[in-house]
């Protein structure tokens, strides 16, 4: 019988309950699902790839057919390398559609054998994005119920370190410049 292996590529900075919802849905329709974190040297993420990987591994440990990996370069090249035939992406609202359609069609142009499958997360996550989670957390708002507890804890740790530096108080094991680099207020 034909087995379907899919990849779910993204930045996951940080992973949210919306991502987890999509992973759960994907795990039910694909035989194998690889959550693939893009290693993008041009971006200045809040969390390192290693941190994001650890968080996603913990979040997905209950799914037998889900694994976590990282990749650099084109998503389609990565998909071919791991012998996946499908790319899973989430669409939360109509505003996501244009960008996702563009990406799916470009990926199809690059690699006609790969299909993109769109799934919708639960409505309660339709407004949720990693960017907003970072922003709300950095400005002191509650992110409970938007991210798993371990992600919330990691975010709080990051923000506490940044605030200590903002107050001129060096955090243990860090130089002031490291602290400043984590105190950005907003990232796209
Ligand atoms: O979570 P994101 O940031 O919306 O994920 C975007 C991602 C990683 C799926 C996209 O930027 C991507 O596929 N990047 C890898 C480079 C690539 O393949 N670019 C061409 C896409 S058409």
C-alpha cells in the first residue's frame, strides 16, 4: 500500500498551539509527518534552531508518526531528500491564502511531483501567529492558551533576560551585547 510522507515546513519562532493543532490534524491523514524547521541564516530569530527543535520535539512526543528536523535551502529540495511527496501548510484566514498560493505554485513549478496540502487549524487559533505571540509576550501580555506551557516558560525566560539587560543588569553567563540582541520589540 502507498504510504504518504509529508513535511510541514516553517519558522516556528516560537511554535504555537496553532502549529500543534495542524500537526495533530496532519498526523491523522499522513502516514508520516516531518515538522521541518527552516535554518535561515538571513533571519534574526528570537529562538535558536536548537531551541525550536527541542520545543517541537517535546510538543510532538505523543505522536508516533511525527518527527522534527531542520533544513536549509529550498523546501522542495528538502522534501525530495527525505522522500516526502507532500508539503503541509496551514491557512488561518483568507489573508494567508495569497501568499500560500504563490508559494505552493512556485513549489509546484520547481518540483511538479510534489503536492501542497492546505489544512485549517481550529477557529480558536485563526488569529494566532508566532509574530503576535512574540510581541504580546515581549510587551507583558498573557500568552496562556496560545502556546504550550513549555514554550510560554521559554518565552518568559528570554524576556526576563532581555529586561535585566534593559535595566543595565547583566544576566548570568551573558555579555550586555547578547542581552540587547534579545530585547527586540518586534519581528516579522
Ligand atoms: O513559518 P513560515 O515563516 O511562514 O514558513 C515559510 C517557509 C519556511 C515555508 C518558506 O519561507 C520556505 O519554504 N522557505 C524555504 C526557501 C524556499 O523554498 N523558498 C521558496 C518558497 S516558494
